[in-house]
C-alpha cells in the first residue's frame, strides 16, 4: 500500500511539473507568435509564403521540444527510481507511454507501472492541448 501512495505522489508531482512546463512553453510561444502575426499583417505576407512556412516550422519545433522535455523528465525519474533499467530503456518506455503507443509494461518494474499509466493519460491531454494550440496559431496566421 505504501508503494501505491509513492506512485501516486511521484506521478502527481510529474503531472504538475509537466503541465507547468507545457503551459509556460505554449504561453511563451503564443506571445512570440502574436508579435510575429502583427508583423505579418503589416507586411501582407501569405501563409504559404516562405515566412508563413517558417512560422509553422517554428511552432512545430517548439511544441516538439516541449513534449521532448516532458518525456525526458519522466525518463529521468524512471531511471533515478530504478523503475526502468538504463537511461535508454527509461527514455524508450517514457516515449511509448507519453505517446500512448504503450506496447506493454514489461519494461518497467511492477512497483512503478502505475506511473506509466499516469504518463499516458498526461500525454493524451498535453498532445491534445498542443494540437488545439497549433490549429489556433495557424488560424491566426492565415486570417491575416
């Protein structure tokens, strides 16, 4: 029972940290894009122009970096706890959990497998949040 509480506690901390990272990252990206969108409006640059394509690329790469930070965060925790053998194994398990591919939980020790489920649920939310953000930003760029 004590391990169950430890899993919940560590998972909850990781969820809070990842949501904070994601929120701050998207907020920062939004501020940058609002400034860029104003410049684009003034210059009458089309969304399919090289500059419009550059905006799209920046959004995609920035969101990919955010998800990467979150995946690496979980991987480092798995590794530090000894929940998954080796850093590469921890990164692999974290990636398949976060992306909800989740082949199986044989990569993680049973005492910490609930944490992988938490990461999967978090991944669904954060990937959905990023998708909504991405389309909203593209809509702003295309509207101008």
